[in-house]
C-alpha cells in the first residue's frame, strides 16, 4: 500500500518565533472587478529559508505553498480541530513547481490559490506566490491532494458533504479568475521530447 | 528578465547542528552487477522536518533533494570553492515531486541521482529517495536546472569543458541504470485530460 506525506496542522507550524499569518480570506470585492483570488497565506521570508546571498532556497518556496495548503484545508472543513474530530486530512500526492523570480530575505509574500479541479476524493490546486499585494507571479505550484481517512489506514476517502459544499462555493467565487499559467507542465529540454 | 532560486553552497547548509552527510560517491562496483546508482546525499530525518506524527512534511522531501543537487554540483566542478572562483552556479527552473511512501523521524535516508539529459547549459536530473541501502523508492523528483554566470546577471551560460566532461563520465557510469519511473509527469485527475 502506498502512503503519502501527512500535512502538519496549522497549530504545529514551524514558525521559529517569527510571526507568520494564515489569512484564508477573500479580499474585499468591487462588483465591477473580477472576483479577487483567494489569498491563503502571508509571511515574511525568514532567515532560516535563505542562502548566503539572502535568496529564498528552492525547497522553501514549497514550504510556503505547503502552509497555504494548510490554510486551504481550513476553508473546506479540514482545520486542525476538525481533522482531530473527523479523523480526515489531505495528503500530497504530487507537486510541480516553477521558479520564476528570486525572492529575498524579509520580503513580505502571499500565496493566492485556485482550485483547478476536484473529484469525490482528490483536489487539484494551483498556488501562486506574489509579493503581498503585488502583480508579478514569483513562483507557481500545481498540486494533487488526496482526502484520506487517517483512522482507516490512512486510506483514500470521499470528501464530506461539508467539504464538497465548501469546494463548490470557492469554485463559484473564483469562476472569473484567469486560467493559471503553469499547469499541465512536462519537464523537458527545449527542442526535445 | 527572469531570475531563479540560487542554490546554497554545501558549506552553508542549514543542518541545525545535526550531522548530515554529503557523500557524492559511487558505491563499490561488482563487475557482474549493473553499475550502482550515484548516491548523492545521506541524512537522518531531522526533528525540524516532521509533523506532530513524526512524518516528513512534503516540502522537506524537496529540501533533501535540494541538498542532493548541491552534492551533484560538487561532482561536476561547481562545488562551493569552484563557484566562488568561477562565478558560476546552477539555478532550479522547475521541480516535479511524487510522494510514494511516508518517511519518519530519525530514519536514515539517501538520495540516488540520475542524469536524464543535458544540453550546453541545462541539466535534467532525477532524484530518488530511499532508506539508506534500501530498495523501495519513497519519493521521486524530476528537475530542470540551469547553469548561470552569477557575475553577469545572473545569466544563463554554457557549461565549462570540465563540467561537460564530468557530465559525460557520470552518464557513461550510469548507462545501464533502469529508466526512472516518475518522469514526464503531467498532473491531472484520473479519467480527465
């Protein structure tokens, strides 16, 4: 049987004493603009995450996206308390990440999250990293996550009705968002299969 | 201009006082067996990397692969001292990662690395995670890395003759390795495009 990496509850995050914020809010909406993206996570770039030049190391982009997934889970009824009560969680099956621009120590960044698709037990997310309030995509990650029953194995399990309703509401709120740029990616050298 | 995440020199690794090893050695070879894989990095699973259940968090699999890339760089003449001298390094353009099995606190793991392809300035790697000496693939990551001239921008630059020779020697040593399982991956729900 295959297992997958378990997500840390929000309250167990490795923040090392530096304040990070899980916002999980949809920005205020002007009816004349497209519905804004779901901002799932904000943080400064911490000293533990950068190299000797003060640039964010590749793996720590993914850590920021991982915290964003924690915050997303809160939005669909899989917050820490709920997981403890329900015995369900999300496991990461696969993640793709594109590095577009360097990010430096102490910069304030946010993750914006779109639901690409889901079925009865999987959800496909697209996380984008921006400077907080900024317009330039710094990195992008497409991910496939599996809903699991922890007590049963862990074992793949259908989403609850509550989670399915929350997913539907988020998709409806995001229906006019632009199509994510870095999805369906295959790694290969230019000009080669 | 696009920038990419800069790799930390080996000597600057965030080890938090716990000994990790960058081995970068090809295992002893019995002429009757296929040439063994290049073991690029070994480490125990550190307390900073696991969740409340003692399982390795998704982003820290990628951190272990990131250290393996540092060790790989040492093998092709891009070690810390060489980078300082030459002003060249590798930047991560894109990484795909598949999570196959959970990994627990204090387990000893190793990364085995294959070169999938390269051209004059890019190298495509396949990192696999195993328990040290084990046979079961725990996670896999296909990555595209770009050789850059740090002083010029950073800016994409051709590999040196020394690096090209080292790449050719590693490819020759690995020519009878099995084809990596998790390459050419596209994320999508089963039964959907």
